[in-house]
């Protein structure tokens, strides 16, 4: 029998993001607005290794926005 699991994750804690970036040897997150391929999100900007565009964390909503064009612009495992 199969089971479907849905996990909703929200990222809201700047300090946790900062510690995680340091642990993963990424540049520290910076607060700002950045151009993704389509859109101009604001929040904590996290630069992932070898990604064309950064991930942007809106700590007020907990949502993470990113564009990796189905892996062409960034390895999904770096975000996972």
C-alpha cells in the first residue's frame, strides 16, 4: 500500500538561515531584493553553489522562492 506524504516547510528565522549557510560553507544571507529570471522577490538572499540565481527567503511568509529551470540553472540537491 502506498502513502502520500505532504510536508509544508516555512523558513522564518534569520539566525537559523545564517547558521545553516555557515555550516554549508555558503556566503552569509543578505537582506534585500534580487532579480530572478521572472520576478523581483525581497527577503533573505542565499547564494547557492553554482546556481545562476539565488534563493530568496521571505521570513514574513516563510516562503522560499528560487529558479533553477528544472536543474539547468542549479542543482536541486543544493537546495534540498
